[in-house]
C-alpha cells in the first residue's frame, strides 16, 4: 500500500539533498503577529495570511480565554449529534448581520465549508463550472458532489459564457464558482462581468471570499461588496483563518433555503463543531474587521509598497498588487535555493511548486499584513534584493 507514497519520499529526499525542508519549518515561538523564532533565530513572517494582524489581538485572546473558562476546551462532537452551543448560533447571527444575508452556517474549517456546500448542492445530474485557478477545496467539493465539473479559463467571462451556452437549458440548474482573490497569484476575479454572464443564463453564483474578506470592500465584506454585486451573488464562502486570525469556515446566502444544507452536508454533519474559544475570538475579530478601515488602509499601503519595490527590482510578479504577492521564478531549482536564501536572511515566505500552482510555474509567495511596519517591508525588499540575478527571469 505504501508504495504509492514513494514518489513523495523521493521528492522530499531531493529537497533535503539541497539542504532545505520547506514544508517542515517549525516555529519555536512567536514574538509578535509578524515575527517568530525558528531554530533560535528571529524570522520575519511574510507568508502567513494574517492580513489584518489580529492573531495576537488582546480582546480576541481574552474572549477566547473566557469562553474556555465558561464552556470548556472543545465541543466533543458534531452539532447534529451532540448539540449546538449558544456561541455557534451567536456567531452565525453576527455573520448574517455582517453580510446582510438571510442564512449563515459555521463550519470547522474553510476547506470543509467548500466541501460541505458544493457537495450538498450539486447532484449527479448537475453541472458546476469553476474558474481553472480555484482552490483545491473547490475541486475536491466538486469531486465529492458526483456532478459534472467544467473548468473555464481563469478570469475569462467569455469562456464561461461559451461553456454555459453548451449546457443549453441545463445551465439554469448549474452552479458557477469563482474566488474573490486567488490564493496563488493574488489577482481579483472580474466579478461584475462574471455576474452578468451567470445571471443571463439563470445559473447560481458562489464566491469564495477566503482571501478577500477583511481586505476588499468599504466594510471588509470582500469582492462582492467592492464591486457592488452583493445582491446578485447567491452564496459566499470564507474562512476565519486569514483576516480573522483563528480557524474555521462559513457560508452565507441571501437565500433562506441555504440553511437546509445543514441536513445534507456531510462536512457539517460528521465533523466536530468549532470550539467555544474559536467562536468567541471570531466574534470579537469580526467586529474589529467591520470597524477596521484603518487596518485595511495600512494593509494596502504595505501591499503596494512591497509589490512596487519588487517590481522596481525587476522581479516577475502576479498581475496586480494585493496582499497576496507572488514572485514568479524561472525554475524549480532556483525557487528552492531562493526560498532557503530568504529564510537564512530571516524572511519566511511560502515556497509553492507545481502541481499546486497555475500554469506549472514555481512561486515565492508573500502575504502582507497590516501589522507589518514600513521597516519590516524594507527588510523584505532588502532580502529579495540580496538574491541578485538568481530570481529574475
């Protein structure tokens, strides 16, 4: 049985032979939302998706501690079998009010939210059309559903239109899925155009706002708010593990019927529900996110500063400045060496290799935080500058 894992063992051994083990970096301790200790050395965190820097927010931490004292460390089972805690309902009410939606469901992770929603809504006779660069959780949800999965070209409304047209009348029962900000290259979906195409064919539209929640929109409600499409998007899915600084996932919908997927979603029914500490810290963080225009302004200042600085040095980058900044590398080997060189200089970024990347490119993926100081952005740029010609195309 384990022979299936041999290719993985060989790939891991290959990386270790180069003196790197990028997928087993251990943080010994944390100094702040943007700094940690690795092997006794302080490392600047530039790859953690902690967009608003709320992981060490004192109010969120105190709320989590108080929830543990009052309700314990865990729920010990699923909500269907073991019951719902009042904190689950309270957060779902908060989310529905924040997104101005009729229904809201909390999941244990963002990955499970996508699995649970897609697999519950799509049946074997249905079609789901997904952007080619969608996250693995969306692909896996489509596989679980048993429906027909159709990929359309990334951020291409004309290609989506062509594929919906081929479905004929069945397009009316189809689900289209896109993301607010794509996790690898950091680009936004052309949501207004995608909404127009989807609605013309009578299909439903789902937007994964995992990387855009707290980042886009006047109130931080994501790409649907930024583009003025909130009343036309049918379902929005997201995570607590990025801007909200904890763990968990959710879906919200302007359709009250969405609440019924609690009874059809295996990812909801057969999973232990989120802990009271998580629910409490998310409620506090969500309030700060909603009031966090200053945090968003600082986040975008940092993102634009890093993106422009890297571009001025001649690096090949993703299509637009967002808090997800991808440096596109000339080869797998150079990516690995550059990742190690950055870590040696005290800067931690994400190493992302094919097949996890769009177009088979190798990436050094940076994620910027509102908690980064201008000096820390400068340290990141200095570290990249030290790589010299190694990382330029």
